[in-house]
């Protein structure tokens, strides 16, 4: 079993930055696909960014490309999401997720991930 715990959320101004962290415990996620998802109230959960377990190239949803950067620290079993140039529409609860067997075409499909954190709230305002 893998436990994931996010931190780093909070209130930011438009144009500001936040850095989310996700620490995994229970076992190493070195060979896992990892991703960040988000869900705003009344909306469906959406993929934000992720790494497939067999690739070092990150994938991003179009609306965050050039503003968000996902990274991973396999030594310390952590995943990060650097969020810059924040917009009000980035407001959501952000979740990290991990899965050991995910195929590449399912990277953006939250239903394919076995392990989830509890989420951290990000609020962007003027």
C-alpha cells in the first residue's frame, strides 16, 4: 500500500505562485506513474500534470502549460507541482495520485490510479 499526503496549498493572488508537495510512504514510488489532479466545487476532477512510469517527459493539460511544472524526487519519495502565474480558474482542491501499472494512454484518466492523497486547497483571488 502507498499513502500519499499533499501539502503547500493555500491562498494566492492572481499572478502569484505556490508549490505543492506530495510525500509517499509505505513503499517506494520510483517505478510508479504519478500525477496531479484537481477538482473545483461542482466540477469534475481533471488531470493537471503527470509522469508515466516509463517516461521522464511530463504531460500537462493545455491550460497550465508554461505555468505549472511537475517534478519528482525518487530518493525522497516525493512529487511536486510548481504553480506560477496563477489564475482564478486554478482554484481547486489538488490531489496527487500514483499507480504502479498504468498504461501510457491512461495517464490522464483518474479512474486508473490506485493511490490518492487527501487533497490540498488552492485558492487564487484578486
